[in-house]
């Protein structure tokens, strides 16, 4: 693998450059669209007809598509180079302009919220546009009951730019710009934190341990501003939740996920019940490594020194081959993403860690960020993010509007984790070699362990931080202690409690999203829901695919419970979650027996 063949994404097809006339014209167009929508909202308030409602819906859809394209373009620079001052300046100006869009949406929702259920149904029946957006209108009315008075909501939107959102930006800037000196094979190089974190899967324990120690020391140097950022985000969220009449810190997250509390409790209950099985897996892995328990730096260790490494072309061919075994449509789409350079995979200073996929709605495209190091884990990450992009593609091909594409995080993880499952299942089918099967199962269980066990710890951690933040700010040490307590409860006795990851809260951006709390349990939902869907695919074969792509194109138009019932699944009952976890537990048993 060489740096020359690890790509950066191409965004020149969106706009030629940040300073191009095309970008300037796009901003001017957005200003005009906002002014036009403002007039339509005024007419809606004055006249209140079904046609007025449809006009605002149509206008907002256009604004979200156009504005979303501009936002994606700006983020493509900011997330890959947090020192790009021009992009940062333009993004700040864009965010200020977009406040007007947020306020237009707010006024529309307030108007919808003022209507009775019967009046909403009359609006829906009164115009085809409203009929096509029935779910959005009903949901807007339901959530309007948790709005503050309009003037307060507008103030909250404006203050967020210099408050909670600013704290989130600070976390992103600190974690992306922090770099450390690290020695490998006798050579010392300064590397960014995402590259250092990737050493967690190095085959040599001495290297993993050293990377862990350097990482802990590095986070120690920035713990104070990051603790301030976390306190700022959670404090602001608590204040707004209370003002908006939310029951508790979970209430808005459950509504955003479009699941019932009963569904969340059923899933969490099943996850808790599965922890002993995962503890057996971790202890078995420790035994393979010649230990009684795992240190944190051992969780991601490969199960043998012969674990495969992939060049970028090899990773591309690998993904396309196994996607094709599931769906030629999926494989053809992924091939297009590779060929058109939609993926930024290079590890470099100033680039955000982790991985994500973002929609470019005006172009009906996506862009994917990852930090590729040649490991099977990173190949799985690329497949995961391509799943998100395919999800977007299904909505585009179905001509869904922006309101219709407003997918909750629970269902947003469906296609991504399905793509990971496809790869693992295909690999297991094609090899009988014991060592290779061990590597495949081990890599799969590392991922499942993160999504079930570690996500459970993150859920416990965030809940405690929210609850304690109501009383007072937390120091960095108190936050670290909360993280370690959550890890101990989730991992049980399988980990060496002297070597946990007390700074796991520093670099995960999910804790710092001002408008989206508990972006952890949706990953568990996605994994287990996808496992259930994959089991149905195994029963039905290719006939499953049409229903699957239809589901992906409809995830913004119904609750998770309603969409699951299309496949005969009741997600409010423990049985579904227990059955999905049983599939993972079978992998654990296979791993232990190898």
C-alpha cells in the first residue's frame, strides 16, 4: 500500500472552488429562496389553505436540497483540513445565513402544531404534495408540543452558533489537530491522533501498548478544554430539554430515533442479557493472547500475525466482489463511488478521525470520509460507509424529497451494517482454513463487541453525564471516572480494570452533537435490525432485495416499528432482539471452538 493510491475525494463536481463564481451564485440563490419561502410562510399564516401548506413544503424541500449541497461542500474542506481558514470563514457565514432557514422551518412547525388532528388530516387530503408528506406533517404536529415559544426557539437557534455548536467545533478542532511523536521500527514520526488510534489493531502487543500509553498521555494534555466542551454541550441540552417539557435526557433521543420507549427498553434489556456471552468471547481472546484478561490495547488485536493487509486497490476489489454476491445493484453503485472518487481515505494531519458518509443532495451523490490503514477493520469501515451512500442512492432513485428522506439514526444504520454483514458472511462461506476463519470471526466479533458491549457502556456513560450535569459541571477526572465505571459494568471481568480507556469520551464526536443526544444506541439498533433482515434474506433469497431497497427509500416516512412490520418483525418485543443476538452468540461459540 502506498500513499499515492489512497484517494482523496473529488468535490470539484459540486463547485469548482471555494472562491468560484459558482459558489457565490449558489449562496445568492439560497438568499433568494429564503426570501421567497418567507413570503409563503406569511401567506400560510394569513390564509391557511392546503395549497399554502403545500407551497411551503415544496419551498422548504428545495431549500434543504440546495442548502444541504452547500453544507456538504463546506464540510468536505473542514473535515479534511480543520486549519482551512477560508472554509471555516465561509462555513461560519453559511451557518449564520442558515439560521433563517431554521426559523422558517420553526414557524411552519408552530403553525402545524396549532392545528387539531382533524385539521391536519384535512390538509393532507387537500393537496397531493401534502398527501405525499403525510408522515412528516403528522410528526411535525406531534413534536411541536415540545417547542418553546417561537421567540425563545429563535434565540436558542442563534445562541447555538456561539454556544453548544461552538463547543462541538472546538472538540473537532482539538482532536483533529493534535499530533504526537510515535516510534515504530526504530523511526520516530509525528502522526495525527486518528493514525495513532489505528495502531490499536497492530499485531505486536508492544506497539499496541505503546500507542495506548501515548494516546492516554496525549488526551491528558487537552482534557480541560474537552471537558469544558462536553459540559457546554450537555448543559445546554439539559436546559433546552427542560424548557421544552421533555421527560428526561432520553426523551428527545427516543423521538429523534422514531422508536417507542418500549422498543428501546426491549433492545437494551436484550443487550444486557447478552453481556455474559461477550464476556466469554473476550476471555477466550485473552487466552489466545496468553493472558488472563484483556488490557484495553488488546481489544482490537488481530487473532493471528497472519491477518490480511490490503492495498487500496485490493480493498476496492474485495468490497465489489462481495457486494456483488448480495446484489449487483449494490456492487455497481459502489464501483461508481470508487471510480468517481467519492471517498477520502488518506490519513493526514488536520483531518477528522473516524469515518462518516454525507449526502450531496443537489448532485444526488454522497461523499465518504475514512482513515484507511490497510486492515480488515478499515475495509469493513469502507463497506459500512458505502452502505450509507447506497441508502442515499435508494432514496434518490425513488425521487424522495428532503422531508421524505429525513431518516432517524436508528434506521440510518440499517444499510451500513447490512454491508458489513454481507462481507463477513461471504468470507466465512468461502474459506475453510482454520486460521483464516479465526481472523474473520475475530474481526466480526470485534465489531459486534463494539456495537453491543462498548455502545452499552457509552449509553450508560452519556446517561450519567446528563444526569450529573443537571447538578453541576463535571471535572475531567469525574468524566473519566464515569467512563471507567461504564466500561467496567459493560465488559465485566473480561478486562484488566487497571488498563481501561478513561479518555474514550474525548475523541468520539457523538457526545458533542448539540442537537442529537445518545448517538450510540442507534448503532446497536442498526446491527441487530440488520441481522434480522439478513436472516430473512437467507430465507427468501433474491426476492428479498426489492423489499429491502423499498425499505431504504422509505425510512423517512414511517416509524421504525411500522417499517419493521413490513417484514413481520415486532421490535417492541424482546424476542426479535434476543434472536438477533443469538446469531452473534453463534459466532462467539464458533470462535471459542476454533
